[in-house]
């Protein structure tokens, strides 16, 4: 079917209201981009020279220990995975000093975001979050037919006071990305404590700590330590970022065991595959890889900030493994020029930030390459 035919068929289906609800008819699918090897071929760049700075992945790749564990488990690919995720949950429980029953695994933290909405946000109940923030919060709510209220960022930061004012009797769930994607900014321990004090205890607060391991600010809170025992707090973490396992899709949530029980009722019995579980267990043991990955990002952030500053560009201070760069001009042509050179960065139009780009922090060689390509693109666009 051509794209025109598909558009026509979708419009027909939406008009008739027979195929899907209006909520789903109003959505557009998350755009995952084309496979990177195909992009490299299209651009005429050798695949290993394509610089992927658009998805906040770990430029060092997975830990060698995780790769070895994953390879071993391929031998058992004919056997269903452990649907209870026993080994990994036990390891995480020990690591975080929480009961095993308080941990739920997901096919990426994305799946947990979606399950949380489907499980806990009923008819007529709403979701509150910020914008621009992680787009999947909105998609998950829309797909479930639930209304979302957005508090605009203030100076690129979550404005928790405005968010609290959006919470009313209908609010069931709040999403807070800390650090936030796409800005890299964070809410402090004090701000979060004040927010939690202010909103009713009936509201579930999901603290999405996908970039937790990168954050070094003194007042950056650790949801699993600083707010331990809060009955309605859910902390999400992922193996996609610092652990370099984005392709295996695995993340986890820590919350009150009663909530895990209800998620268990809703989730697919074998939602997390055995290779991912094994790789995650091994990744947790590789402290060296974790340390090197954090250091690479801290050094890279400093390098990029300095280099971009020298080009007269400002960045939003980041506690994550990416930087939001203010170009102060339409960013799309720059994104295209970088792409033509085999460098993929995030076009921020979908986040209503059309004059910025988001760059994942890479290794030194990667950072120098992107800096030089940005310098060239700026000169060419004069
Ligand atoms: C804030 C935030 N949360 C969650 C995710 C999703 O991670 P996962 O790969 O675990 O689904 C991302 C990925 O970009 C993210 O930026």
C-alpha cells in the first residue's frame, strides 16, 4: 500500500469511527527512524562511520560481561524466559535494598510507562506531566484514551509548582522525568519533597530516572533512597542508557508491592526476554564499564560545552548523557547538513523546540567530529 493509500484508508476509518476510538485516530505513531545500516547505505557512509547522536545511547556499547552472558543465553532461546525475572529482580532488590516484590521488569521502561497508565488510570481520570518532556508519557495516555495535562517547562526546567496546581480530583498519575529528556535539566530533592507534600496521597507519582547514573549534582535526588517508602511513588530505571542495552529492551520499576501485583495482572506473562534478563544481570556486575561510561559522558559534556561555546552557541546545562544546543535559528537545515555528513542528531521540531538540536555525548573522537561538522554547517548556512 502506498503512503497516499494508507492516509486515505486511515481517514476513512477514522471518519466511520468503526475501526478505532477518536483518541487513537488522533494519534501519529512514534517515529523510530530508519534502521541505521539503511541510513548509512543511503548516505553512502560506511556503517561504522555513521555517528549516531540522536537516541542517547551509550557510545561505548554494552559491557563485555553483558555481551558474553547474552551470547550464552542464546543457546536457550527455545525455552520461554523466566516470567518472574527472578535472578534480575533479586539482584536489583539487593542492590537497592528493597523487597523483591517491589520490583517489576518491563520491555524497556517504555513498557512500564504504558502499563502504569493502562493499569492505574481509569475512565475519567487524568495524567499530569510537563512539556517538552518524554513524548511516550503522552502517547501512552492517548493510546489508553486518557486525558493528559501539561505544565510548560520554565527556563527549560520542570515547574513543579505549576504541575501541582494542575493536580485535581481527577488526577491519577503524574510523570516526572528526572533528569528531563530533552533538556537534561533536573528537579532538586527539596523541590520534589515539596511537590510530594503538596499533592494528595491518592496520586501516583512516576519518577522516571532513565538517566540517573549520569547525574552528579549534589542536590539531585535518588528516588529510591530519598523518598523510600512513599506509598505512591514509582521509580523507573532502564538498562538502555548507561548499561548500553537499548536493543534488548529492558527496564524496571520500583514501587509498593501492591502496585507490582496489579501490574503483574496486566503485563504479558513473558514480557522480558531471557537474553535481556541475563545481559542485565551481568551488566550490574560490571562496575568498571559503568565508571568508564559515566566518565566518558562527564568529560564529553565539558568538551562539547567548551567547543560549542567557542562557536558562539549556548547549551542547556545537562545532568544526562545529552545536550540541548540552542542554535538561535531554524535547526532543520543544520540537522540535514550533519546527516549528509553521516552524523545523526535529534531534530527537536516534534518537541516544539525548532531552534535547538539534541546531541548525545560521545567519545572524544565522536565529539570532535560533531563539533567540526557543526562549525562547518554554521559557516555554510551564513
Ligand atoms: C526520560 C526517558 N524515559 C524512558 C526512556 C525509555 O527507555 P527504554 O529504552 O527503557 O524504554 C527514555 C528513552 O529515551 C527516556 O528518555
